[in-house]
């Protein structure tokens, strides 16, 4: 078995020629570039049971040879995939894969996943690859490849326009460094999905959905540094898994999940700040805030139309003034989504993602020197201090809950959100029965504060829309009045929920 460590980067087809002329490639190249046509057939069950089990089985024709390859899911925590790979050359008369050429455990795993269902061709790829070998000054050997072509599955096609960086020998961080230099020339999106995984989506009849954050699970032996790296890596993966869905399918939920990923990321930077103490983390946090703001306007208009405007439309169907307000909102929503896509396709986004991946891979927080023992402290000793800080921050405002201004209510909401995200990072260190009621109460409180915040955001958007079109002032005033009545009731609910939450004993003490 070989290990394949690879970083996949996606870009527009017209940008590939610019990437191929990057000066760094001329400096690092060893030998001449090679070109070949790769025609691959991926085999699976009708419902893609192998892919769902983390297995990709293909037969590739290249240079007059037929190569059978089995790849497993990535074992790495970073953006670069780290997969098991088994290859064997087939005879010229062998059309399909030969499972008997695989190790016994892999053969058994395939048969268990298929569960008796026939394994047949499900996806075809036709790729023109230009590859060259590179060597960094530190001796890292990398294969740089440009792939142009098409995927075909279930009568559908999808374009392939990718750069692949495969580590042949050396440090995986060299892949990120090379990618950062390439991204200075062309905006590059990190691709987490393999061609086989893209084929599953292509073959399906449903659009890909938004991805929620996975639960963070730690045992009590983990130290602060490893927990920090795991959390940041998971936040970055959560962000990128939703990126393609948001861009390609204008998924409102995927865009929302991207904002959640960015908030969790910034909460992690803040929670670990006293331990890490590095300028890189502060800059990455600022970039995360920039991106959240850049895509936030689109999300605000999504909420305005679906949550704020829709209830009044339901109560007053056919109202022409409300319909005009929706038309104006939809127009601004379209512009906001255009701005969000531009941010997601920007060079700044590419740089942010790759710098964060490099920061995690290289443990960039160690660059400031100092006593490294602080990174080795047990997480279960660090967690209560971080949780106490956020609970105290929220409680300072909560003590005056009956007299808070609108801005202070918003501030209390943000403090509760930081507490909730930090709890999600550390909850696995504690017994589930101890955490369940606390987290449930905090979640209910957040939901009410979130609804109140949506209304305040909608108030500002309504003022913006009526400023652009004064004729919308009347329906805008009706919309605000309608939700002000609802907001008063929600605030009373928030006050009651806060008092209930305040009386629950923190489980980490």
C-alpha cells in the first residue's frame, strides 16, 4: 500500500494557463513537463455504497496500460488528503476490476459495503493532464499537475478544471506554501471532493445539501495544542464543505453554515488566545470576520424574505404593496448574493484558507517562542477557565436584563453565542447527562435572541429599501409594526429564559 498526500485546487479553465506560467514553477521544476490523456472508469453499486464507505475503485487507461486503483478515505486532518492507495496493472483484455488483486482486508471491506449488490461502471472521467516534477529548496518533492476534462455520470456532465499538488517526498506543509504562491496569481479554491465524490453528486437526482458541523469529541488525555489544531481544522473543513454548495447552487442554508463555521472559528481563536498569544491567529481572525461580513448581507436578505416578510404575506395574501416590497428585496438580495460569490472566489479568500491550513499544519502558534509547556497542559484543566470567562461576560449584562438597550441586547446575544460555541468544543470532556440540560437551556435562549436579532437586522434593511424607493414606506411601516408586536412577546420570553438559565449550575465546576 502507498500513501497519497495531495492538495486539490480548483479554478476557472481560462486561469489554468496563467497558473502554468507561475514563476515559482520555473524555479522549482526538475526535468520537462509530461502530457497524457487519462480515461478512468469508476466502479460502484447503484447507490454508491463503496463511496459512502470511503472507497473509490477505478480502472484507468493511460499510455496503453490499464491500471486498477483502490483509494480509501483521507486519514489527514488538514486540507491535503492523506489516503491509502493500492495499484495493480491489469491485462489488456481485463475490462473490469479484479478484487482478487486486492489485499484480503480491502476485498472484504468492498464486499461488506456492497452487501451483495452488483458493482458496475457508474462514472467516467476523460482528463488531459500536464504534469511536472518540482523540488523545493528544502528538498520536498512535489508533482504539480493541471487537469482539464470532463466527468460523466447518469447522462450528465461536469467540467474538471483543477491543479493537483501531490507530495512525493518531504513535508506536507510544502504543498500549502506552493499553493499560496500560486494563489497570488490566480484565485484558487481548495477542493475537498475527489473526482469520484463529485461523480456521486453528478449521478444523483438531488442537489447537494448544506453540511452541519461535526461534533467535536475529545478524551481527557488530549492537550491544549492538539485540541486547538483539531477545532480549527474542523471549522475550516466545515467552511469549505459548504462553499461549493453555496456558490454553485445558491443554497441559503449552505451560506448560513459558512457563517456558523466562521463564528466557531473566531470563537476558537478567542477562547485559546491567552495560551497561543500569536499575531498570526489575530490576523486570521480578522480575515474570518471580513469573510463573514462579506457574505453576511446575502444571508440577511435571505432571512428578511423567508422569515420577516413571508409571515406578513401569509396573513395578507395578494397585497400589492407587500408584493412590491418583496420585489425590491429580491432585487437587493440578488446583488448581495453576487457580492458573496465574488468574495468566495476572491484571492483574499484563497489566501485566508491556505494560510489557516498552513498555520494548523505547522503549529504556527509556536513561532513566538516562549515556554512551550503551556501547549502541553491538559485540555480538561484549561476548559473550565475559558467557560467561566464567557459565562461571566454574559452574566455582567444579564444582571441588568430588564433595562438593556437594543445594542446591549445584541451584545448579550453575541456573548451567549461565544459561550455556546466554546461549550460545543469542550462538552465531550464531561458526562453527557451533566451537559444536556445546560446546553438545551442555552440553545433555547439563543434561538429567541437570534429571532430578535433577525428583526433588528430586518428593520435596517427595511429602512434601506424605503430609502431607495420612498413608495415602499407604507408597507415598510406595516412590516415593522407587525414584527414589533411579535418582538415584544419574544423579549419577555427571552427574559424568562435567561432567568431560568441563570439558575442552572454550570456543569464544568
